[in-house]
C-alpha cells in the first residue's frame, strides 16, 4: 500500500532527499518487449467528465505499442486499471484527498509508490494541463507545463532542476538510467542501458516533432508554471480541511473518544480501526494479532453516530462521490503540541473505490444495504467501480 506521505509535508520532503540515494536505479532493458502493452481505455477513464484525454497522450500510447525502440526509462509504464477502475487521487495521499480527484488524471505509476498526473489547475483543454509528480515519499512538484512539454523533457533528457537542489534530481530519477542516477555505476550493463535510452530518446524526439510541428524541443520543454505550485495547492487544501475539522462538533467528539486509545510507539506511528458502513449496517474494529479475525472496537456504539454524521457531511459536499462503504479511522501517537505538521490525532481515510470484500477478515455489508445507500445517494458513473456496478446490477434476493 502506498504511503500517505503528504500528511507530513516537511517530513515527507526531507525523507525524499534522504532516501533518494538509497533507491535502486531503474534500468531500461534493451529488449523487444521493453514496454508493457498500453490499453487506451483506462487512460481515457482517468479523466473525469467532461474532460477528455489529450490526443497526444493516446498517440504516445499507440507509439509505445507499435514503434518505440526499447530503452526509454518509463518506470512501470502508462497506468491501467484492468477493466475495473483507474487509480485516483485519494485519501491515502492527503486528508480528504478524494475531494481533489476530479482535478488529477493519473497516467503513470512510478517505482517509489508515486504517480505522475495531468493536473487540471486552471481549467481549459487537458492538452494544456501541467504534468505533476505526486511522489510516494512526499514530493508534490510540477514537472512540465503540458504533456507535450513532459515528453520534450524526456526526449532531451532535461532532468536538472537548478532551483530545487537534491529534491530536483529526485523528481526525475525514475526516468533516468543507472549511470544518469549514479555516475559511479559504469558497469557494462549500465553503459548498455544508457546507449539504448539515448537511441529511444532520439526516436521520441523525432516522433514528437512530427506530432507537434515544433522543431525546438528545448523551448517546448521549458517550464513556466512554478515548480512548487502543486505543493501550495495541497497546503491550501489541508488548511481548509483542518479548519473544517476544528469547526465540527462531530469531529471534536470523535477525537476525544479515540484519544485514550492512542498507540504506544515512536512519534508519528499509528493504529487503524476499520469501519464498514452501509445503510443500517455498521461495524468498526481491528484485525486480531493472531490470525485474520475481526475484533470489534469496544466503543463502537459511541463512535457510530459521529462517523455516520461525518460520512453524510462529505456526501453532501461531494454528491458525485456518493457514500463510502469502507474507511480507516487512523489514530496517531503524536499530537498537535509535539508535531505541528500533524494537526489531528485522528484521520478518517475513506476508500470510495476499493472493494472491502477483498479483505476477507472484514465483515461484509449486505448487498441490499449497499444498494439502499446508492439509491439514497447516487454516485456518478466515474465514481462507480466495477465491483459496485456488479452489486447494483444483481437482482434483490
């Protein structure tokens, strides 16, 4: 499971700089099967209607499938959803992060647990959206002004960020070869990777010139959107969330209830309570330490009305999302006084798209309860994953 690094803004960025030299360099293999076959359908589904995937992104997927020479370091490749649902920006990244999902179209997964996305910063056609890195170690940076600019930087190996120091190198490390990541790696394998990458980047540049009609890729790659614009957006979002929590009587009561159960351990550690809710079905508890068994939380009856109220409030603010059926009530060790980067003792991590039945030890709500909630708070098509469609389509027994 990816780390929820953006909760601790300063610590996440510091951790990224410390961990970067330790991360193994990804190597591009010079083989005919260098790229996983890209399915355009999930790329299209990554964009919340009415936005649509830019044609250049779809053309790039076709080029990778049919023409691209091996060697282009593209981390894990363009993301797909195996026919179910495309990865979304969610609550694991940042408090109530799912509320921002419509503004991000994630198209590329990278090796540190992070993603690369097109960011609907100011509206307008998706071809003009900046490309951003949402790193698994806490990075939130603008990589390029557009998808065309992102490809231009890949083609011309413009990986330096002179105003960003070590963190700038880390932003692009997943798109570089072993030698480019580590100058001391001069092995025959690393040299072969670099040669293959250079050939592939040259081919990408030639293809990109034909697609865009622009010969000067360096000009296309030049970034004008501030590198820290995404971090500022996340900071604004978190400030609004914390202000809303402080104003919420339900949230204050929830914090007071779980405070006696704060985990022991190092600063910043946490325990998770799993919440399953659908219509009149409600369970909250943990997994047993000896085996995959659900252990009910002692104060479930006291917590239930508070969590139900918070669940309904979020559905009112974002009606297209509907109601979540599974969430994690995360209880932290640190408090506001000892850790200013962590304003709350608790965090309610809603999982709108995950199928909770994949966790076999969790209690499962009846299908009728799920259908009742969806009838009362209908979800948009974009927020209805395949498993939920199957539940809604099944005739009542």
